[in-house]
């Protein structure tokens, strides 16, 4: 981090030379190269909804849902705790490489999953009160609703704010620490909630 | 780090989003029955009130990095307007009409305004206001 000096715990700092400032790799907050891929995915999603055929809707819902669940579980329960224990330079380098990609991937897979899922349930009639497992479907709405509020209200603003802070000539390490904590805790909660999604979706799939 | 006194924008925005999500769940959980729109309208009005309170509180903040706020919020607004437009398209595609369509459309408007406001605020609260930057440079 520019202008921020840190030393590893237990290591005596060199007195003869000032510690090197942490280097922040060059990065784009929103990776422009990824935007065409996102645009293609969204156009294909609109086409899938417009043609209203079972296979494309199943594909977008299942592929998007699998990506969403796996990313949340992996980030929240595996990568998040690892990131929390990394040294500050390593965490910053990892953050500048991971978070811009997440900024494009997550809204895209979430939109794919939910839009295709709603259209699929409308086509199959599984969102109607007459469906035998209607209670489970409503439970999935609630779980997704809670996850959306957490992701939109806490996770995404923290993600963007960390990247904007890292773009400053002299980023404030306390701000980054605070926002990263928010990001990691939030990702952990979302990861745990994805377990509930798995329970509900496997129940719905098995009838 | 000394924290500036700022209005509870994040808490109010999350409460507002929770209300419209609850309204959406209420309506979608009763399909295809025609249920009373009153609970959904009450939740929508509550959510809109929280949005207006949030914007009013935010507008009164002194020495805020408004340039940074608008820079981030306008791009977020574009992204969330596209997402809200896609959801609206799905509603119309499924022949949703009448009061339910109005309630859900207004909910999407609140969603598309409140999330960019929150993103812009979270970035701008840690940014230096332009006036302070100019004073420091002088």
C-alpha cells in the first residue's frame, strides 16, 4: 500500500533502511475486457426468457445457481478466512486481482439465476400456491431475499469502496481493514445461507 | 481512525430494501390468487419514505465528497437500471398487470435508486471532499 509501512509480527524492523512501501498492482475497478462477456450472457438470458423453452431456462438457472452457490461457499468459508490471515501486501495483491472480477461475475450470475429461475417456475407452475411443495418455494424466496439485501446493502458497496480506496495515491489501511472485514464476514454469512439454498433446491428437485 | 458523524445511510437503505423485498415475496407467494395489495402497498410506502429520509439526511451533510459520490453513483445507477429493466421485462413477459405491476415497478424504481445511493455513499464517505483537497493543496 503506497506510503504504508508494515512489518511481520516477530520480525525486527531494519533500523538502517526505511521499510519499503507496499506496492499496489495496477488494476481496473471494473475490468472493461469483461463487459462484452457480461453483455453476451445477459442478451442470451433475455433470449432464453423470450423463447420460454425448458432447456435454455434450465441451463441458465442451474448453471448460474451452481456458480453462485459455489462461489459464495468457497469465498465465504474457504477463501475469506484465508484472506483474513494473509499479510497486508499479499491481501492487497489478492484483493486487486479478485475483487474487480467479482464485481462483474456476481451480479451476472445472480441475475441469470433469478431471472431464469422465475421464468422456469412460471413455466412449470412451481410458483403457484397449488404446487405441493409451495412452502419450500416461499422459503427459497425468503432466503434469496435476505441474501440480496446483504449482498446489495453491505457486500457490494464494501467491495467497490475497497477498490476505490486502493486506487488512491495514499490509501488508508484502516479503511481497507474495516471494509475488508465487512466483506469477509458478509461473505461468510452468505456462504452459510447458501447451505440453506442447497437444502431447499435439492428438496424441490426431488419432489 | 476518527469516524466522521454521518447519517445512518447504510442502515436506512438496508431497511428500505428489506421492505420492498418483503412486499415482493408477499405478492409472489400468493400467485395466482388475487390477494389484497394493502400489505405490499404499506411496505412500498415505508420503503419510499426511508429512501426520501435517507436522501434528505445525506443532502444536509457538510464537507462531503459529492464529486466522488456522483461519479460512483451514476455508473451504479446505469448498472442497476439495466438489472431493474430486465426484471420489469420479465414481469411484463409474464402478463403481470394492474395493481401488482404498479407496486412491483415502483419497488424496482426504489431498488434502482437506493442501491446506487448506498454504493456512492460508501465510497464517498472515505474520500476527501474537493474543497478540503483544494485547501490542502493551497
